[in-house]
């Protein structure tokens, strides 16, 4: 027997569910959506749900992730794509569409678990973008001046070349740029929500994080000018985090920032938690690590275009086990764990 299951609304002040509670919620989701579930299963699920407000919140997380994953595969997908394409064409009448409408269908697969205001902004960026990528996609763009740029997973940009300047507007995500000499000697700039970055003949990457942004320079130099006027030049081999107010002291550039455009996720003695967070950017659904193993150090190179293979490589080389509760929910725990 099949039932549509919903938890009660959760108080936003409830602490975030633990890894174990999220795993329990995912297991219960599989049970209660099974056609062969029993009344006893249903009652036990209800009892678990009532034990703790965090159980209800964990259940909502699971429902959200499940629903967003399913949206990418439902029978009305073609109609959804047509609607999005129509909206995009209406809003982009001021410039030539640089991507086919079908590309937005790929972008629709990039629905991530996020709060509604963030989701709205996420798609507004895509609707207004010249170029964009879906989750797991890395795209190369040939610029009209002979330079190149790459968009990482789930990213969006505008390209604004005028007689006075060459400007890339980063709307979301991450880009890697190889600039070219311009016969008209126009400056090359990257505009973000927090700063203007001026390239001084270079290769560099720019990435958005939740509350700050990163510049990593591999060749040449780049000047950061924040929205509130702070300035600093970052040289080759350096990286720096910045906000609209501050620029952090430059540090040695991390190798992984220069590898993703080659479809490689480099781990140079980083924590398993950090590696999994990066790998999670390239796949749909939930990918969680048990707290007792999240600090294990990892060294290696992993394919971003085959995240499931990357997970298998991790399991083969570390004392961990991968448990796939559903296509959209994967847990990583200790090999000796009973979970």
C-alpha cells in the first residue's frame, strides 16, 4: 500500500539534524514509500518522527532532496523545459542567445537542496546568463579575443565585450580563465558581487563561496578591488579570499583550483569531509560523511565526470564504506561501522 507521507512544519530554531538522524530519515523514506509497507511500518515511522523535532527536520531534508531529484526525471520534463526556454527568450531579448534552449533543460538537472529565496536567485541567474552549466558539467568557452574560459559545475556568466573593455560577469559558481593579448589593448576584468578583478596577462580562477569569494592565480597577476575600495595585487602561485570589504593575506595556491577544468578533483592531503563536499558539487542528491571519519586525510586524483567511480576509488583506498540508500542519498561511514 502506498501513502503520501509528510512531516509537520519544523520550527526554524530547531538544531540541524545530525548525520545519524539524516541517515535514519533516508532509511525511513525508503520504507514508507515501499508498495509493500505494512501498517506496523507506518506506525513505527510515525513514532520515530514524533520522538524529536530534529527527526521532523531530517525528514523534510530527505523529502526535499527526493522531490528535487524526481523533478529531473518526471514525465512533464519536456513541458518544463519549454516553459523555461520561453521565459529565457523573453528576458534575453536585449542580446543574442548564445545557447540553445535545450541547454536550459540540462541546467534544470542542477536543482540543489536550498531555501526558496536562494533557489529563486539561483534560477534568475541562469535565466539571465549568456553561458551556464548544470550540475556535473564543465564547459569550455572560446572568447572572441582568442582567450578561453571554463565554467565549473552549476555556474553562470555574462560576457560583455565593448570597445573599451573585456568584462566577464560571474553570476554564480566558478570559472577558470586563460587571457589573450588584445590588439585593442582593452583591459580584461571579472566582475563579481563583491569585487572587480583586473587581469594583468594571466591564468586564474574565481569561485563564489557562501559568504566570500576566492581568487587563485597560476600565471601573471590579478588586481582585486573590492566594492568598498580595498585593493591588492595577487601574483602567480598565490590565492586569496575576499569579501566586499576585505582581502585576506595571500597564501600558496592550492593545486586543486587549477585542475577542475581538466575534469580532475585533486586531493593534496585534505580532509575526507572537504573532498566529499567538493565531489558533491558534481552530482545530484545528498552525499554525507559520518563525523568519526570526516578528518581522514586524502591524497589522490578523482574524476569529476564520474563521481560514482570517484566514490568507489575512495572506498578502495580508505577504511570507509559507501552505502547507497537510494539513487539520491549516499552515506559514507567507517568500514567497521554497523550503520
